[in-house]
């Protein structure tokens, strides 16, 4: 079994941007599974298509009726307790419609942690990475705005997004194994 330090070095090649993986402490074994699974309804032929950026990547599965992000596994790869872990450019969002898309926002909803406060703490720990910047998944921030991609999406064009899990700076240092994350992606198109 690979040590945690080896796993971090292996993940380092997947992470772009400064200081994306921050760890505290050293240990040789992992006792608990730290997994975040986010399922989104996906169909490459839909008006807003969701597809993995890297078809062979370990964190995105589009083999079923949904796109699933699994940001950890039973071997301890992925999330680190008491750390910020960033996964850039996991999913491509493509405009398959005929109208220009001017706004794409993300909202995460967490259930299953045992209380509304714990659900909210988990929601606050989940961020979206857009063009190297992390934003809260509260539905308020348009990744196509000047602060991020500074573009609109014509038919056939795409932008990528990733996820950041902050278990260092908030009210939780680890995810509840029973937490269920649902990510809603909203797009607004120009009338034509």
C-alpha cells in the first residue's frame, strides 16, 4: 500500500496552480474512506453536455446515466483530512444548443450528515474550480464572467471545471461517510 506521501506526489501532477494540495501531519496508513461522490444528470447529446476532461482520469465516471465525481477511494487516494485538496478541470461543460450561453452557475446540496448545520458545513467545504480560481458552489457566481473565463459559449464551445474540498479552513476537518452531494449546474442563454 502506498504511503500518504507517495499518494500526494502522484496527485501533484494532476493539480495545476499554486499551493493546491496542503497537508498537515504525517501518517502511514488510512483507516477511513474519504470519498466525495457528486452525481449529475449527464448526456453528451443534451443542450448542456457534461463530459470528462480526461476520459481515462480516475475521478470522473460517465459510464451510466449520470456523471459521477469520486474524489477519493478505499485506498485513501484523493481527499486528505485537515487539508485543502484541489482537482482542476475534471468536467467539460459544452453548449450543444443553438443559443449563446452567457451564464453557468453551480449549487451544491448536501444531505445525510445528520443535521442541517452539518449539511451546511459540508456544502461550505465544497468549491468549484474555474480557470484556476475557486468559488463557492452557492449558485451566485457565473464562471463565464470577467473574473473567471471572460467569455460566452457559442454552440459547440466548452469550458472546464473542477472541485476543491477545503477540510482545513472551515468547521469540518473530514467528510461524513454518509454525506450525499448533489451538484446543480445552471446555464442561461442569450435570447435569439
